[in-house]
């Protein structure tokens, strides 16, 4: 009897559960499982489409536009008035043409081969303009910017690592590397590493960094006290101004030597080409001297004609009728 009661109770509970699961609640679809699926009506669909459209439009607007070349004012874009005009000479240096009006400067540019009048310094009194081909002006400006960027090389941060239990020989090696980096004009990061329980001896790490900075004090300065970075102690040293100045001077001298060497190589190639051309001209002159003259050719032709006549006389004999026939 109790079993039937429990069975009925279970059946009723199961029926109520399935009935509740199949009832459509406002805003929800009928349950096909344990997780309800929200109905999507037309308004919500329109909203989703509009949100997607706005997202795509914002993405298109955020795209980078192509970088446009910023040209300086030139020719007719320059305001009328007095201008100080210059033009590059054969050596590449600017040569002053004097102060003149804009129309006179444009006429001068046209007279010099259809060049451009470019405004290079609008803040001067009067403004400074240059007569030059714009394409050549842009090329020289980009070349100069590249040279400046190459010469002003940013300093790098080199690093030397050591342990607070470092041996004397290994310490000297780290010190030698740090000095080499400093003499190259770079900043050096000196780090003392600790492993495990070694971190409790950080006082020895501070003493080691102070010792290293003191021995390199002639060519570097410390950027503050050593700082803890996790389990490591770090200190940055910077080369002194006189060291940086010497490095820049050596770099300029090296670039100058390379440039001079390149010019000498180009000069030697030019001289070799001129020597080859001169030898070619001399060889052609000698060949023209060795050629026979025109008078010799004419004498050879006369001798050939005489030989032909004598052979005909021998063949046909010499009488008045034969001479009239072959005359």
C-alpha cells in the first residue's frame, strides 16, 4: 500500500514538472530542456542589425587614412610681397639672389629652366624662398633627415649579471664588459642575482654594486641607488659627458674617413676610364697613320691598266686596226 502511494506521488510530481516545463511564459519559448531559450522578436532583430551596422561603420571610420605628403607653399601659393630668394650653386650650397617681389622671383625661376619657387622660412623678415626643382629638393631633404637620424643613434642599455658570491676573475670579466659598453656610449645595467634563500644576503649585493660603481667612477655616473627587482638588485650607470663627446667625435671621424675613401675610389675609377679613353684615341690615330695614301692606290691602278694593255698587244698583235678597236 505504501509502495503504491509513493509511486503515485512520484507520478504526480513528474506530471506537474512536465506541465510546468511546457507552459509558455511571456517572453520565453517552451522548454525543450533544462535551459530556457529567449524568443527573438522582430524589434530585437532590428536592434541587433542596427548595432552590427554601427559597429561596422565605426570600424571603417577608425581605419587609417593614407598619409598625405605635406608640401611647403610654392609658386602661386606664396603670398605676394618681398622675398629673399636663394638658389643652390654647383657645389650644392645656397647662393643668395637678393630681395625681390614674388612675381620677379617666379620669372627668375622660369628663366632658370622652369624651376619651382619654394617657401622654406615663412617666419623670416622678409620670408626666405628657394629656387630649385621640387623633386630634387624633396630628395635632398629626405637624405639629410636620414643622415641626421643615423648620426644621432640612440644609446642602448647593456646589462651585466653576476652573483654576490662571484669570484675575482669573473668579477674582472664583468667589469671589463661594463667598461667596454660605457666607452661605446651605452648605458649599463648592473644586476646581482639571488637564488632561493640567497635573497637574505642582499646587503652583500648592495656592497658589490657600490664597489663596481666606485671602480668605474672615472668614466660613468650612477643613476640613483640600486633598486630591488624581484629577487635581483639592479643599478644603472651612464657614461660621463666627456666620454659621450669622444664617442660622437670618433663616430664623425669614421664617417668622414669612409666618405673620403669613397671619393678616392670614385676618383681612381674616373682616372682609369679617362686613361682607357686616351689610349683608344691614340690607337685609332696610329691606325690612321699606317693606312696607305690615295696616290699610292691610283699608281697601282695605272700599273694594272698598263699590264692589261701589254697582255692584249701580245695576244692580238699591234696594228692600226687593233688599236682602233680597243682604243
